[in-house]
C-alpha cells in the first residue's frame, strides 16, 4: 500500500474510535477522542481533493457542535461520515478492498442511528442498502464459504430487523456484521500474503 493510502486509512481510525465510543465515553474521554480525530484530519487534509477536504472539515465542525449540545448520536454520525470521507478517498488497489471499509462504515452508521432517540429508521434502511451494495461488489471475491454465508445471513437478519423495526435484533445483527468486517479484513490480508 502506498504512503498516501496508508496515511488516509490511519487518519480514519480515530474517526472510527470516536464513532464507537461516542455513547459510552465520559466528557473528558470524548474530548480527547475528538482532539485525536481533529489532529489526524489535519495531517491528511492536504492529500484530499478539495471537495473531500471541505466535507471532512464540515464533519469536524458538526462533531464540535454536537459535542457542545451533548448530542452523542450526532457526534457518532458526524464521526462516521468523516471516516467514510477518508476511506472513500483511498486510491488504487489495496490489500483490503475499499468496500470492506465501507461495510464497516455502514455498520457503525446503523448502530449510531439505532442509538439515537428516536431511532432513525429511514437512515438505517439507507445505510443497510449501502451495505448490501458494497457486499454485492466484493462477495464473489470471498472464497471462504462460511464468511460469505455469515455475511449474507447478517445482512438478511438486518433487513428483517429493519422491516419490523426490531431494535434488539438489529443491534445483534449489525454487531455480527461489524465482526464479519474484521474477518473480511483478515481474509483479504491473508489472501494477499499467500
């Protein structure tokens, strides 16, 4: 992986961490997570196309406003959109396909929408559709039948949960989807090494 891509993916990690922890972190920890995301963005802003850099700055501004208003769901949603901006701007071939990172994005967006009060079912359905599209783009590259079948099952379970607006089922299925993203990352990394 080239240096620019490595830097973008490294800069995306603090946004992922902020998304994951925005609901559970104490105020000081949340401030530190936000500061880390801001710092990581600052180091890659010049590598992004102007529109993407502007979008990332908008997300950082949204994170700050949401923090000031103590709207944790909005912090998480702005952070996950910052993550998406960064991973979407990785160029060329990578060991782990970009779609895997975007499946991660969709799972985190769904979980943030689910934790919002009230749950944002329309946005959840949109994020699920996005996840299904990304999975469709790479599913034929996954030759481990169990991982492929498990991802399809998780997406089907998420679809059922969204249809019935079953929060508990969706939390379980989206957590499984995120776990499977980790398995996909390992799968593609091992495949590239062999």
